[in-house]
């Protein structure tokens, strides 16, 4: 066997391995747990923290869609690598900062990292799964696994970062992050990127951008799913952002914050692993998920018990993680590969756009009436997410992928009928129909007439028949070929 | 080694094109992909639009398809396509039986078969050329 032949049959698992490696290392951002501490040390106060958040919030939504379009047109691996480079630069500048200005610059570069990596990763996973297996069935399982790897890395870095800062210095955690993220680049370099999004014909940048936006706005199906993804994202962002406020309200001991945060972050991974076992097309399960989210959101407004509060938040985050992954699948199902990362990033932008007024309002209500009252806003958001989820799942008719669209063949038949002539380009679409004797009598006559006068097509047909004969012989060969079972796609 | 990598990439690209056609909604946005690369045919401005630019190169006479090359090409197909090809072409089952096993209509099976056989034909043809190049 030649090297070329041996290297070709790649399984999905092997192919996604370098990607997981990259994601894991990219998640090891050691300075995250001590960032606020470090910031106060270099002279941040409440007002400048707010200014930094604003600068950050301005960068991310502005860059999201352009970075997605970049990923679609250029390369998704390289966009992920570019994100890593931004993270490295940001960590270096952050670690070297001695004042507010340079740290704000670092935060804005971190925004580039977030914009480039969000939307790109799930698009790349979706396309790889489709390219390897010819179906989208395993997408949720794999994106779940990758989210689990990512959240494990987050948890690990949250714990390790604190320890590292204790024994060295806060500044050192920034520099320690750099080599880890650098290694992640190697993972992304080694990843064999799917070519699905390059399959469609190249179009000009302008029409590509127009197409991306038109798809997001003009198609009702896409718009509906986009809203679902964005509101689910908004809600889970709100839980992560404001959840700790409840702990403050009940004066939870400081030592609890670490494990609490770890539990919250790990729901992203647990949810990812769980979704492979769940079939969200089942109505009962969907209903349980929505009721669970609503009950937990409401209990945040009623109870003062710390244990119940933490449990409710963790369960809510878990339900939202599951809903979020399912929603992202619905979104990918609805858009073509060539604009996948662009539209997916559009969902990210919409999340930010919705989150800004939501968080301002939440903050205002929490200050005026206490965090318990603003908890009703979460319940309200759950109702919106639940409604959108039901509408979308129902509209998608239980996500059944369209198997095979015989469009090229249909077009060939149309052309042949319009021109009253069968050319080579149309003939090759009809070979299987010809061999199965499924052509109409007049089309068959035209087919044979063309064959009689065309050496190229005669060769083509003869070679196809040789292939079929060769395949038939394989069944008699000593090492018999077995048909793969539908489940054996891994 | 470099050549084999280049080949892997062209193979993937070829397969990507074939995939482009498998999702009905894609055709809402993009013109459908074809079984054989559209570049292999003359375009509207040429002498014979829609006819081969260059005929498929004939294979050596009197030589059957090498089972090793065919096996390798088969292994490179996406699982679902391979399943249809094996049931229909290797095991020679009738379309109706394959329909119950895969849920694909006879029409859909033909569409898969047409594209899959073309990928196999391309791969096997390349193997023939590699051999003649070596000897």
C-alpha cells in the first residue's frame, strides 16, 4: 500500500483530536481567576472597570460578524490561530501593564480573541462531522464533547491560576498563559480543516457579505433560530454574570465562591456530555427542560436558602447549556456552509446587542428593589427562550436532514429537454438512471444516440461499468467488504 | 509525500463539491454542484458548450480494475455513501431491499450511486496512471 492510500481513510475521532487539543490548551487562561485582583493592584477603580467593560463590549460585537466572514472566506483553522495570537498578545500586554490604559488595550485585544473564536469553532465542528459522515447526526455529540473539554480546561485554569498566583505572583500567571496558548496553535495547525465551505463557487466579497446579512434578516426560519440562539445565550450569560449577586445578597462565606464558580462553569461541559444521550426532538424531554428552567429561575426570586440558590443556578445553567447546543445545531441546519461562521457570529452579535440593555435594566432593578426582584427578569427571559424553542423545534419538524437533493440531475434533464439535445455534461448526471433503466424512453434514446457519437462519454460509461464489475468482484474476494451499520459512523 | 498530501487535498475538495448538493436548502443560495467537476466541460463561449474539454483518459486495455485500488477508494467514501454502494453494487441487492435498510428511495439511491461511482472512477483512474508512470 502506498502512503497516500494508507493516510486517506481518516475517522472522525482522529480528525477532531488536534482540534480538541487546541481547544483544551486555549482554555487554560491562567490569569482569569485573579484578573480583578491584579486590576485593582495596577490602579483600577469601579469607574475604570466600567470603562474597560464598555471598551470590551464595543470591540466584540463589532468584530464578530467580520471575523466570521473572514473564517468563511479564508480559513477557519487560521482564524482560530489568529485568535490564539490575539490571546497571546493580550496576555503579554496585560502582564506587562502598570497602568489602566495599557490594560484596557490588552482587554480590547482580548476582544479580538473572543470575536474570532466564537462562532468559528462550532462551524468547524459541524462541517467536519458532515464531511466525514455525510450527515449532521453526530454534531451535538461532538460539539458537546468539545465544550466539555473546554470547560474542563476552564475549571482547571481557575484552580491552577489561583494556586500559581499564590506561590509566584499575579503577574506571572499572565506570562505562564503564553506558552500554553502557543501550544494550542500547533493543535490548530495540525487540524485538517473541512473544505465544505469552499465547495460552493467563489463569490465576490461584497455579495458574500450581502448574502450573509440577507440570510440573517430575510429568511424567517433563520431569523427565528437566530433569535433563539441569541436569547438562550443572553440568559446563560446573565446567569454567569449576575449569579454571584445572590451569593452576595445572602452573605455567603468567601470560601464558597471558588467551588460555586467551578460548578457553574462545569455545567457547560456536563451539558455538552449529556446532550449526546438526550433526544431533544422528544416533546416530553423538551417540556421537562423548559419547566425545569422556569422553576429554577422562579426559585431564585423566592428562596433565601443558600443551598437552594446554588442548586437552582447550577441547574438553570445546565438546562441552558443543553438548550444552547441544540439551538446552535438548528442554526447550522438552516444555513449553507459557505456562510456558516458568518451567520453563527451574527448570533453572537445579537446576544451582545440584547445583553447590553438587559444587563443595564437588571442592574437598575437590582439596585432599586434588590436582586430577588430582578430575578423575575430571568424567569421572563426563560419564558421567551422556551417559546422560541418550541416554535423552532416544531418548525424544523424534528431536525431531519434532507438526504439527497437530486438537483443537478433535475437540471440536466431540464437542459436536455429545452435544447432537444443531450450534451456530455448532462449525460454524466444520468448514468445511474440509464444503468437502472429508469430513464424515460425518449431520454434513453437520446442517451444512446449521444453515446454512439461521443468517444469521451463511451469511455466514461465503460469505466463506470468496469467500476461496478470491480465492486461486484469484491464480494467474492477473500477479505469480504461489510456494509457499515448506520451507527458505526465513529 | 508532498504529492500524496496534494492528492488528499484534491480528493477532499472533490468530495466537498459532491456534498454541496446533498442539502436541499443549499440550492436556495448556490447553484447545484455537479457529479463531474463542471470545469471538465466547455463553457458557453467555447466551440462545443457542455461537451468534454478533454475526454476521460482510457484505461489500459484488457486489464480489470485493481481490487486493491478500488478497496482503498471505497474506504475513502463517506460512511453513508459506502453503505449504499456496498449494498447495491458489491452485494447486488435490489433497490427495494436497500430502501428498507437505508430509508432512501430508489431515486435517491441512484443519485448517491452516480456520485459515488464517479469518485471511485476518479480514484481508480489515478491509480492506473500512477502505475503507468512508475513502469
